[in-house]
C-alpha cells in the first residue's frame, strides 16, 4: 500500500514552457505586426478587455500544465486531474476565444481557403457537440487513462486535443465571427446539451463500487490522506458540479441578456407607436389625407 505522506518530486516540463513562450510570442506578433495592418483596413484595435483575457488564458494554461498541478493530476489525485481538464477543455479555451479579435481570423486565414471553410464547418453547433462530448467520454475510459499515464507524449497530445475541442465548442457561442453565432435560445439549448453527456462518466465515478483506475491506486503515496476511492468520487463530483455550474451560469447570463434585449426592443416599439399616434395635426397631414380620399361621384 502507498504511504500517507511524501513530497511530489519536481519535474521540469520543457514542452509546457515552450508552449507558453510560443503563446506569448504569438500574442506579441498579433499586436505588433498584424494589428497595424488591421487598423489600416478599418478594423478596431485590440481592447483592454481582450488583452486581459489573453493574459489570464496564458497564465492559467501555464499554471494548469506545469509543476506541481500537472504532476499531482497525472500521478496522485484524479480529482485534481478533473480540475485540470475543466480548465483545459472549457475555461482556458473560452478565454482565448474571447481574446481573439475578428481581424486576426480574417487576415490570417483567407476566406476562400479550405482552412476557412473547415473552420466555418467546425464552428457549427452540431460539430461542437459531437467532438467535445466524444472526447469527454473517451478520456474517461480506464484504458485511455492508463495509456495516457504510461506515455508523456500521448498525454500531451490528448491535452492539445481537449484544448482544441474546447475552442470548437465555444465558437458558435462567443466566437469572434458574430455571423457564426447561433441565436440566444439556440445557445441555451446547445449549452444544455453540453451539460448532459458528462453526467455519464461522472456518475460512473461517483457510484462505482470499486477502484476504477489502477494507475491512481498505485500512486507513490496518498496525498492529504485521501483514499483512491474517495479521490475518484471527488473527481466525479468535480466533473459534474464544476462543469455544470459553469455551463448553467453561462446559460443564466445568456437568458438574462436575451430577456433584457427583448424587453428593450418591446419598449422601443411601444414608444415609437405612441409617438406616431400622438404626432401633432398639421395642415400638410390633413391635405395628404384628403389627397388619398377620392372625390365623391354624382349619381
């Protein structure tokens, strides 16, 4: 049996540092090289809000992918792995999508190219539902977890796939191309669909009668005194409640904004009708009505 105490050994993850430095370099290139061209063509400059989203996204990606969270998630506690996946699959992709200005997509990808057409196809909600939920289920099979644990390269590749699926997931909701968004009601239904499939693996973890993943049962030591069984139950709860609260929180925001927008439109239409009905009577208006009425014909 693994012991109840120990220290997670430090590991330098060069691939993570390369990825983070690459993201920083891409952000600099977009701001300093591509943005002047975009402004010359009439596009707006990058906003402070977009800069903040990008900074938080890169920082979160580094924290969630580097020591110690990555090492604890990979070798010791599966519920930490679930927190890591929630960030990599949902939160961090959403931040990157919100940080992306429209001109970056339109200037980098030619609109008559196969890449543009592929991106347009993947930005449709059906593909988001299929790709994201397929990966969600696949990554929780015991064999997938074991293969990922045995190979650092496969583990890194799966994380990239999860991140890419997250980008695809958010495109029809908050993507930079507004014309690709689905209507508010469609967004709520789409996000509701995203909250259903994770219930399957989370329920499997919460209600399992034994240890599901042997890899975590063979951890070098038990962190914080948590048993393997308690750890996997906590992982199922994090998966269901963490992702569920995030998605339902966004649904509530979309619903509130939709109701507010529809109410504002109704009020504007009522005000316009009242203004039209209470317009002052003028000679020109009376003359116009007389012109519209044909003169009586003698019998």
